[in-house]
C-alpha cells in the first residue's frame, strides 16, 4: 500500500563547515511502493542539460501510462500504472532536415527502447527493443527487498520532500 504523509514543524539543522543553518517547515514525507524491476534501470549519469546518458546515447524520458492509456506523472498509487515506456533520444548524423529558418539540421530521433506492460494483477511483460528480449515478470508485493530514500528541495516553495521508496520482489518467469 502506498502512503502519502505530511509532517509539519519539523526542524533540521546542518552545521557542516560553512553551510548555513537550514530550518524546514511544512516539508513532506512521501512513501512509495514499486516493483524491483523499476530499480534495475541502467546506471545513467546526469548531464547539465537534464538528459541522461549511458555513454553514447541520451535517455530522454520514461513515460508512465495509466489504465485509460493516458500519460501520468502521479506514481503515488502504482496499481493504476498499466504501461511503462523508456525512450532514447539521439541525433541521426546521416539525415538532415530544414528547420523553420531554412537551416539544415541533423535529425533528432526519439525511439522506444524498453517497455513494461501489466498483463495481470501480479504479472508484467517486459520487451527490450535494443536486445530483442521478451520476458514475463511476476510480482510478490508482500516481500519488500529494498528500501531507498532521497531528498528533493523545491526552491519555489522553500520546502523539502523526503521520499521513501520500497521495492517489492519481482521474478522472471520466462526467458
């Protein structure tokens, strides 16, 4: 079960070296529960422009689709997620197009590289388009095998969010 909780009037102070003292009021504490296969994304390093790379190709984004086949960013109830698609963004240096100013530009390409489809209450189908793999994955929602935490600061609201992410066991059934 996913829980969202908010705690108020908590004060944290950091006193390392020349850091300022920080006091956060109205911060949020979020709990999420996801299948472990979501943690097994390739290890991608962040670029200054917000894209990610695995050495030579840039990962543009991951999209989550809900039961009505529309894109969602709300992962607070993962049971409503029906599809997950991972896209790759790269520049095709063999093909060009004219931009709106008439200047020839290399063709930007976005293509799907991985997809997870929910096919039952506890089963997923995984398709890896790069390696031409097809896997069937079973979920064991009662077995939490990993917990991660991260802190995110929103300067527009002067608030911190702490996310506690629990991953439950998943197992490949067919290779």
